[in-house]
C-alpha cells in the first residue's frame, strides 16, 4: 500500500517479535515506520529462543490454547482472533519457512532455526520501507512529547506522530529488556503490575551430594501434583530437571505461576512428584513388599519400581530411614514425593516476565488511555503463558493489534478526526 506523504511516522521502540510484527502490520496499512532498538541488532531474544530449536507456536485446538493464558485468557483470545497459531504458520510460510508439528504438539520451522526466518523477515521489512535504528535506548519523552533516545552520538529526540512500545519485560536484561521503562510509563498514568519471574526454576535446598552427582539430570516421566490457591487439586505429567539450585523444566514452567503466587502469599509451596506413574500405589506397595534378600534399597527400587539414578537419588534425599524400610510407606512416598520450594529464581534468569502494563490501562487497540498516540505490545503487557509456543504467539498477535491500532490512529489524526 502507498504510504501517505503527509502522515507523521510511527516510532516503534523494540525490535523483538511484537515490535517487528507491529511494524509489518503498520507499514502494510500505509504508515511510515521506524524501529528503534537498544542493542546493535534486532531480534536478539528471538534468536536466543531458537537456540535449541525455534518453538513458534503450538498445534493444540484453540479453546485449550487460549486457556494457557490463565487470568488473561479472555483478553489474549481477542488478540488471537486477529492472528492465531494457524495465521502464524501461514505467515512463516510466506517468508519461505515451512513448519511442522512435533510429537508434543509444538510447532517448529523445518530446519528448527530462528536465524533464517529472522533474516527473511528483516529483508522484507526493509524492502517495504521500514527504517531500522540500532543502539537507540529509549529514555522517555523529549521536547513536544517526542521519543528521546541515548545513542553513541549522545541523546537524541526523534520525530514521530505516534509511539509504539514493545520493550519487553525484564528477563534476560543483557539482551535489552531490563524493565527500566516502568517508572516512565507510571508517570504517564499507566498502571503497571510488578514485574515477576515467569517460566523459570524454583529453589530447593539440596544436599551437596545430590548437586554434585545429579545436577542437570532429567526426571521423566513424572506427574506433578499441587493445590491451587482455592485448595483444588491438580495433576500434570511431563518432564523436569534437577538443577544446582533446585528444579526447572517445562513441567515446572507450566505450573510456575501458581507456585510463585503461593510462595508470595504463604511463604511456602509444596510440589508433589509421582516418580512412578506407571504403577498404582497399591501395586507398587505389593511389588516392594516382596522378599528383598541381599539386594540394597537402591537396587530394589530399580528392580521393583523402575527408578533410574536421578529419581532414586531424590528418594534417598527426601525420605527417612523408617519410610525406606516400610514398603507401604515407601510406595506412598514414591507416588507423592514432596518438594519444598523456597523461592523462584531471579527474574533476570527466567525465560519470560509476568506483570507489566495492566490491560485495563489500555483500550482495545492497546493504546494508553492516559496518553493518546502511545501504544504497547508484547511481553511488557500484564499477561503470561508457559513455554510451548504460547509466549511467541501472543507477542506476535499483540503486535498485530497494536500496529493496526497505531496505523488507524495516525490516519485518523491526518484526516483531522481524532479517535475518542
């Protein structure tokens, strides 16, 4: 679409998935766009996300997909109505990147890599007229409300008719998302929920023996059991990993929001692990009650319960001698091994951020109610989701909504019809 020559430019701050998708959406609507990023290149965190295989989205049905966004599922559902998992796969195909659905339902590029997709995307954005300005760290507002940046040449104020912020949360700050924007937006009247760690591990006080021998060892398959804040019981099967500080992995991330809230409100949280989901407790007790002879407890657990080294080590770590000697009590312990969680890992170490600009501070187009012409998108908004493609999908989708809203707002301003 031809860009309107009399229309001020849209300044997008942040060159991650949300910011780049906002740029693509706005430029397609006929708006001139500049993307500013604090780092020396855009898409740094996107590339990091694809380091072990880029998980773009997930192939599960939409109702289940939407539920992954917890308390914000209704708001995120409206974003996904504009750009869902199928739309994301079609978009990637348009860049020459075919995708496939893995056995877990996760969707990946055929080559599993992020870099080819990002290169193709940036090439298309540049060809469409999007300007890129790196080493521009946003500092807030300068003269006449224009965006102000720290650059290698000193502070600079850039002209823009509207500003779209997609500056991320505060995880992986070395890649540019450090949460420094919070105070600036609060000064504008935006409500900001405290930034908290999401999709990260939890600390458990392990012995030095366990750390030295089993840090990094996977626990699979296991079933996690926990109670939510209302006291309801839940269970989920998956995989996790013993770490030097405690426990991490996709199973932990999937229920991390609940565990984090329990730690914040109660000062404690307990995660129960079923280490042998293939046996009922009664069947397991019967197997363990058989004459052990000269076999050690560890060898007996391997033979009769199928426990490998890491799972057996957890049993010895958390089980007293009387329980180890009682087949019925030991079976109960194996089916519900209690992990006492001490704290979530620091925000800078986690995959993503919870908290951010409350959606109530924004209209349906993700524009600040207290500052017309300022839009927000991506991880800086107050929503969260587990890993599995849900994070990226919602970031892309929010970029579509904000980019479309910013373009429409600029066009209405150019026509002299301010949007209420």
